C-alpha cells in the first residue's frame, strides 16, 4: 500500500503541470475565438486578453485646472509638486492616483484611479461582415486585380459542403465494394492489386498532380466540382479501401455461408448484410475522409485555381491572409467559421473521429 | 447433363451484359458531362451530386452484377470480383498509379517536357540555392517536428494517465487535429503578430514585452529560427495524435508489472524508461513513421504563414511554385519524385507489416 500513498501525494504536481500544458494548448484558439467577437479597432489597439478582468487606470471624475498661462516648456507645478510636460503626457503616478493631461491646451489634468475593468465590448459585426461579404479587391497570381462583390464566406461554405459530401460518399462506397471483393472473393491478380493499394497508402499526392492536371485541362474538368470529387476520391481510395478491408475481412465466415445457403448472391449479401454491419467503420472512415476534404487546401488550390465561384473556405481564408493580413476582425471570424464544422464533428462524434483518425493516420 | 447445361453461355446473356455495360458508360458519361457543364445553383448541384454519388455509383454495381447473374455460375464467379473492384481500379489507375509513372517520366525532361535531360533535374535541385534551402528546411521539419511531437505526446499521455481529469485534458490537446492547417495558420499568425510600438496584440510579443524583452516578427525576420516558429504549429496540431495512440498503448501495460516494480522500490522515472518505453516501443515506431511521412509533405502551414518567403520554403511549397507558378514541369516532377523516394522506406515497412500480419 505504500506506493499508492506515494502516488497520491504526487498527483497534485501532475495535475498542475498538465493543467499548465493544457492552458498553453488552449490559449491560441481562445485568442482567436475572443478576438473574432471584438470590434475591429479594439483588436488592433489592445490584446484580446484585455477582455478578461484586469487592472487599469480609469478617470475618477476629478480634474485639476491649472492657470491658462502655465508654461509647458518648464516644470509644471501641480498640488505642490512639479512635473514635466512629457511626464504628464504619459501619466505620472502620485500616491495611488495617476495624473494625466485630459486637455493639454486648456491645461486640465485628469486624476485617474486604478480599478478592475473588463472590456466586454463584443459584437457580431465581424461575422456579418465575413458571411455576407463586402467588396474585395483580390490580387491574382499574375498580378492583375479582380474585384469581387457579394460572395462572402457563405458562398465558400456551400462550395466546401458541395465538394466534401460527394467526395466522401463516392470513395467510401467504391472502396467498400472493393474491400469486400478483396476480403471474400477469389480472383487472379487479387494479391498484386492489394499490394499496390497498400503501397499507395503513404504516397505523396504531389506525384499525381501534374499529369492529372494535364488530363483535366484536356477534358475540361478544371475548376469543376466533378474534377475535385474524382481527385479526392482517388487520393482517398487507398486508405478507405485498406480501412474497410481490415473491418470486412474480420467478419465471421459463418455469416456468409448461411447467407449463401439462403440463395443470396454477392451483391445482396454486400448491400443487405455487410453494409449495415459496417456502419461503425463506415462512420469512422467517412468522418475522416469528410474532414480531410473539408480541411484540404492543396488539392483545391491546384484543381480549382482562380475560379471564385467554386472556391472553398480554406482558399478564401488563405486569400484573406494574403490580401488583408492585418484585418484581424475578418481573419479571426473567417477562420472560426471554417473551424465550426470540424469542431462540431470533433465534440459530437469524438469516438468515431478518433477511431477514423487512428486508422487513417498514414494518409498521403 | 447438369454440367453441360451449366457450360452453355447464352447469346442473350452476352448481349445483355454488353448492353448493360454500354448503358452504364453512356448514362454516367452524360451525367459526367452534365455536372461538368452545369451552371445550376451550387446547392442544387450538391444535392444532385450526392444523389448521383450514392444512387448512381450503387446502380452501376447493381446493374452490372445483375448482368453477371445472367451467366452460368462458373462464369459469374469469375466476372463478379472484377465488377466489385472495377471502379476502384479505374479511378486509382487513372488518377494515382499512372500519374505517378508519368511524373517519374516527366522528371527526366526539361521545363516544358519536350527535351530529355536525363538526371539533369535531379542534379539541379540539389545544387540550386532555393531548392537546397527547401531540402534543408524539410529535414528540420521532419527531425525537430517529429521528435517534439513524439516526446510531448508521450509526456502528456503519461501525465494524463496519472491526472484526475484525463478525458478533458486529452480533448484539449487533441482538438487542434480537427481543424485545418489554414485555420491553424491564422490562429498562430495572430499569436506571432508583431506591430511596432509598445502595445502588442500578439500573445507571444505581449509576453516578451511583459518580461522586458524586445518584440519580434517571429515568423519572418528571425532567420533561420523562424522555421522553428512554424514547426511549433505542427507540434501544436500533431501532438494530440501521438498522445491518443500512446495513451491507448500505455493502458495496455499490465498493472502487475508496474506494481511489482514499485514494490521493488523503482521510482516513477525509472519505471517510465525501463518498463513503459520498452513495452510500447512498436507503437512509438509506428507513430514516429506516421508523423515523419506527414511532415515530409508539409505544405499548408508554410503557404499560409510565409508563402515560402524568408527562407522558409519546403519541398512541397517549392513543388507548388515550380509546377504551378513557374510552369517548370521538369523541376516540379523531380521534387514530387524526391518526396516519393523519401517515403519509399515507409512503403516497404508497411508491406512487410502486412505480410507479417498474415497478408492474405
């Protein structure tokens, strides 16, 4: 029992150290979230942590009126003490109060006291601004400028959804059929094909981009939804197939035998038996693929390019970073909108999310 | 008699199956064309696309396997697997396998792919200053990033295991994995933000000023240390992944071994290095390779944070620049192949692992 006691006494150290690490991990996101609700001018003038209660000098209401003819170049006498003009400009501390010019020309000094403040001046304007979209001037890669109006992030949000849903459903379905065949059917070339799929697991997609873009250009698929769906389908397929194979091949053999006895064919077995049984696996890998597509930047950048109507959120935000890098009220709210979907999935479907991620960690 | 009946393939079945195949190609080709040229409202397009994705793809399998049903059993058994894997093989072949081979081929040609240059591109990318920087930075990313992710992941997993709020702590550390690198870029750009003057709104600079230091433009001006500030973003995002997997592995260490060690008077640190680490060494190896592969291809973070300026270029951003902006297909392909070569060992490890697990 001795060691148990020892562990207990060390526990508070563990709790404190871990708490500190968690705080560090949380602060960047917290800063973004809080800033996204602050007025544009506030973000640029004070740090976001000023929203939390902190001590600050506040005008106490009292003022000291000096004679109009006081020479600002010489020492200034206030209540028996002398200060320079510069001191009064910056504020000078006297017995817990602070003296600062309220109106220098009228020679009025304000007396400030220290007190607790929270600048809770929060607003939804940033979100309105980003969602509806004002007029932007976007610089293209070739140096020309295009003015874009009205299509804010809401358009990009729907574009992302339009791309992400089919780009999840199609590969998951195709891969499940293939995984079933690899697991339960015998055919020549099965081994070789599966080895190729495993080899493709970690392949960097960069090796495919140039030829695929050439094909897309000649087929007119560039900047179209279809092109992106197919690209994401292909880039996601090896992993989804591998993941589904691992699941489907573990199903008990008796299941198939009894189904065959009842005269069912493979297609019926697959759609009536395997798919319903695979729902947890489908959910895990589906969520993984969905988030992968949702968060993707490179594939969209290559295959969508400058088509503003089809642009996804990650591209819009990256564009904003490039063109309006100091407009933190827009950047923070836009970034947070793009995080809404992943965060919702993370908090609501954490179990599937983690499972899919652990299985999908090798994706290229 | 039975066998004879089985072996006859009816003319009807052959015609029917070709008809079905042709109909599938034509119908889906038309849908393909429709989506390509579609000018409909994007929301409507999305709904139609989902319908096509689910029903259309499902119907392809349904009709084709129905056609296969028309054949005698022994023929059907041979065709059916190819119907099931067909679409996957076509998509993979067209958009992944063949392009990889074509990229390898292109890497031996010049910028506009019309003159054979042998290994010229490979020589060039290792001697060109910009490319050399990209390779150096990529090594830095892989080495520092992976090491830090694994170390932090292990540390946090152990701490969480012994803390009184394991679940919440794990959620907090894991959360950054869900968001995109672009969003993470914005988050950290804000943390690193620098403006002249005393009032700093970036967390890091405010902290430095509060400690009496000088504010800095962390991500750009401090070369080559700015790379480390970009790598921190990766660590922030990927540590959660390492932690979750390590945490599961640590829970698998049998309690009686730990208790026995404690009875023998081993301290927690000794237990960690002598028992836990050896016990989960395979997991550590897997996590390490996974993060290495991931880090090799790092692109979004660098693109959003610096665009590859200030000597922060990595191979993937350089690839994008060469291929997409300079239209230098020779250099672009070569860089892609360099990335491929870098992951080759992992491919072999995966294949060996698969064979060990029983393969087929």
